[in-house]
C-alpha cells in the first residue's frame, strides 16, 4: 500500500483522492478547511506554509499538488505554494506531481503538444510557468522528481457554474434556455473529463519518467454549438448558446477583478484551442473516456 499526499479537495483533488483510495492507496488529504472524503485521512494545511507542508509530506510516496487559489490571487498566492511543495518534496523524498493547465502555451497556432513552446504573455500563464520551471529546475539539480500534468478546461459531474462547460451551460440546455459563454461557441475547443484527469495524474505518479509535462487525453475538440445540439438531443430540449460580446467582457473587467482575469484569458475561446495528448497516451497508457459516455454521465448528473 502506497502512502499518498493529495493537496486540495476540489473537483480534481477529490476525484484523484477517490481514485487512489479505490486502488488501495493510503491517502492523506490536505486542505485549508480540513475537507474529508470517505476513505482518506483529512488534515488542515496552509499550502504556502513550508514547515506544515513538509510535515504533511513525511513518508509520502507522492505529493499531488491539486489546490487552486482564487483566480484573482494567482500572482501572490501561487509562489509560496510552489515553493512549499518543492521544499516538501526535497525534504521528504516524495515525488511531486503538479496539476497544471494550458495557459503557459499562450495563443496557439495549432494543436498543443507536450513539447509546444511556452509563449504566454498573460499574467496567469506566466505565474503557472514560473511554478513549473522552479520545480523543473529542482528536478534537474537532482533535488526532487517532478512532473506536471496539463489539462484543458474540465467538465464532469459536479462542475460548478464557473466552469466554461459547467452547471450553467448544462442547466441552460436542460431548461431550453440560452447559455451565454466566453468567446465564439462555434470554434473547436478541447474539454478534459474529470475522471480522465484523475487517471492521468495517477499514471504520471506511477511512471518512471520525470522532469517533463504530460497532457490529459481529451478526445475530439468540439465547439459548444455542437455540444449544445448533443445535449438537446439527450434532454429532448431546445437550448441555445451565444457568446458575450468582447466589448462587454472588457467593460465588466474594468470594474470586476474576476471578469478582468476572464477577459485576459478569453483568447482561448476566440481561436481553436486544441490539446494533443498522443505522446502521453502512448507512454502512460491512458485514454479519454468516449465522448458520448462522458457527456451523458455529466448531463444526467444535472437533471
């Protein structure tokens, strides 16, 4: 039985913790509020506290960093968390598996692979890149073993209204309403299913390959117009989808910090945004859940 430390019990951390428990691992679940999940041992932890983080990591085979500070606080909240996680891995000897995203690549000119150039000029993307590069540098010095698992926008049962393919979108379809979304809903976009994210995190920890990026298998990139049509067929409804005007996002961003950050990363929905995970699938043996199954399971969870 392996002892694992999962930091963060949100949709991703929670799904991962359940996956690890199901396969027989002993899971210590660390959150600021002490969130408990059946089968885990819960503790309270400020993830930016180096001493507390190192103590929690003692004896762990792997540290899974799945926490996510509030969107508007990334520049100040992330750096101490990254520093604490790296130091905890160094002291404990635990491997570090970081949950990441695609922000660091910036505006793509084609499908993003595990080796695409990291060209982000946007603040959130630069913050995430700085954390990964700090862990990678520690790995290259021989201080730790580290990888980052990157996913596109997630969806799945439990996704809240703040997710781009979350509660608000599914409820609009179910109730034959209009879903208002960021960007152009007719453009192809990759969507990462929560169970597939958990599977990739676990597989990355089991791999002997460190010091690299993995991509979550996410299937075919689909426009939200197509997804809405599929949901209408599933629900027997008449939902619609339309994009917010870009000028409106900018106006809201001028007075609302959260909307300012949404607008800053809205380029992801104003061009095709496609993740390529062929290398990860080949080397880790993970696959995306078939889209009809993932969509139906998610849709039924919102009934």
